[in-house]
C-alpha cells in the first residue's frame, strides 16, 4: 500500500502547528508561567531556607542566572537554524546524532510529564485557604485536582494564543502581588535595618551549597521552553532569543529580590528557623502583618492561579514534545496530528490529559501523600531531568557548530556554551550527591538513586529504539530532527533531507 499523503487525511487534521499566533509577550507569558513565580517564592524559597538551612539563596539565583545566560548564547544561536517544537530533542539530534536525540526525547517526555502531573499534588493545598475563606470548608484534594485537570485539558485543545491570553492575565496579577509583598517586607525590616548579608558568598558557599544551587535551577525550569513555541511564533528568529534572555533576567531579578526581602523582614539570623516553622505560610503571614488580611486573600488566590498557570504552560510544552515525535514517526503518527481549526496538537494533548487523570486517581485511591509524594518527589525529579537535558544540549550546540560555524563567532559557538557546559555538569554532580537532601529522605533510601537513575535508563531505551528505526524503518530514521520538513518527507520518502547529515 502506498504511503498516505496529506490529501488522504481527514480535513479536520493537519501535521503543522498554527503559525504566526505568538509574539514575544505571549511566549514570555508561557515561559514565566512555567516558572510559577509566586509558587517558587512562597514554596521553593522557604524550603531552601527552612530545610537546607543556607541563607545565601538570593546570590544562588543570580549565579544560576549567569550560567543559564551563558547556555542561552549558544542555545538561541542554534534556534535561528533549527526550528522545531521538539527543542532539546531536535538540537541534540542535530548536534550529537539521531540516536542521542531520541534518547533525549525519552528523557524529555518523562521530565516534562513529571513536572506537569506533579502540580496536581499541590493544587489542593493551594486551593484550601481560598475555598475555606469562601465556603467555610474544602473538598478532598483529588476533587480540586480533577477540576483543574478538566480546565487544563480543555485549554490544551484550544488555540495556543487563547492559552497565552489566559496566562497573561494570571501572570501579570501574580507578579504584581509578589512585588507588593516585596515592598511590604522591605518597608518593615527586622530590627529597623536593611541587611544585604544574604548576597555575601560566605552565606552561600557552606555545607549544603549543592542542594541550594539545584533548588535554584528548579526555580528557572521553563525558561528553555521559548524554543518549543518557535513554530507558532510570528518571527521565531527574533522572538525566541528575546523571550529567552528576557525570561532569564526577569526570573532572576524577581527571585533574588523576593528571597532577599524575606530575610530583610524576618532577619538574617532568624530566617532559617521561621521558614522551617511556617513553611509556605511565611510569606502570607508577613503580608498579613504588613499589608492586612485583604492582601493575604489576594495572595492566596494568586498562589492558586500560579499553580494553575504552571499546569497550563507545562501541558502545552509536553503536548508539543509529543507532537514533534509523532510528526517524525518516532512515536505513533496519530500524535503528530493537529486540529486544522485550532492548530492545537490534539492527540498529544489528550494523551497528556489521560496521563494526568491516571496519576490523580492512582494517588487518590491509594491514599498517597499528594504534596510530598507527588508534587515534591515527582516535581523535583522532573526538574532534575530538565537539568540533564540542558547540559546535554549545551554539548550538542558545541558539536553542531564545530561541524559548521554558520556565521557565528567563537563566543557564541564555543566559548559561552563551553563555560556553560562545565558549570552545568558541576551542578549535576552536586545534584546527584545531594539527591537525598533534595527529596528529604534518608541517605540510604531507595528513592535516592532510583528516581535519578530513571533518566539514563530512559535515554538508553531511546537510543535503542533509534537504532531499531535505522535498521527497520530507515525512512523514519532519516526524518528525525527535521521538524516541519518531516511531513513533506513523509509524502516523498525518497526526497533528500534539506538539512545537514547527522549520524
């Protein structure tokens, strides 16, 4: 039977994402929503202070921002030549070869799905004070999670620019509230003085620095997703670089400022104890004392919408990874179809929703802790997977430009990516060494090695699958990493690929 061409497919499906619907602001909204500013400030920062006990977190955010900015130099240079919703998968395929790219794709699917479904574990906690204030009670966490799941799933089937509008409204309000809280904390310093001690290297480079740096990286997860939306951007060669750099700068500035003002309001010598005792409630308790109950209510509502916005953003990112793999037939072709009406990757989106539903029901039926065992363990592991992908992509950028400089200067094609690679692999080593601390489990816990080990296992399985494709389906193997061009290659399998040869 001859291969099916696009004219044989139903008229309501396509193999292309909707082009030209996202400008720079919309892409930034997707990126920053994944970063979830209020969730990080209220949860990640207080965890860093209270659990790890290191007070140099503001400086850690700035150091990680510098590393990611170095990484972004080569990353965005490559984005001008490789336009693919698969992002890391496509870049690693072009730089390190198709088998490595498919291995990275398997890692990306696990990591981004973990980040997305992990958020269902905290939505109930985020909603609890809001529902209690409005209705005098709150339902089981799974009920709240299912409502959020339905909303996210519905939005995932609509136009991507509509998702961008929803995220814009939620994110702007969220950032405004964070800044208002910061001003309140800065205007009420402990002991009547403003201290900058948390920016001192002496308060960062202490035992536990590795865990803090990894925690800071987790706060930035999502910055890399600007490339995922390149095919839907109005001007990818301009939108992706600007959105990436601006996102890193905004995230760094907001997190460093917020974590610093928290120490100003509580006191450098008391921040560890107060964070350990009050946890997520610390920032809201400070707001109640400084700004009143109305500010707390608004903050709690936006904490809830912050989690919801992150769900929407990660759902869209994950669905586009799945779509990219389906379009190139690395996954079943059905995942590579989009709705001709909305341009959304509908099969990939539905599959992601199905996984989310399964996880919610599994945790609810078994009575597992949604916050610790879903949000914290699964989410942290997802962030570690993204760190592995960033580091591998940095190596791929160097290899890609080593074969063809493509008009890029030495700084963009080698020096900046090289420095970033060294720093990223140091952070990975620190992450593995401190994984028990990150999860909050005993050093001899099985989870300490089982969760991070899932990624090299997935990568090896992906590499094995790519080698099978090379032997049994060479036409599919040849399309790996082509992006939108893979659809044309599917219609004319004998046509030569319009990209440089990769292994």
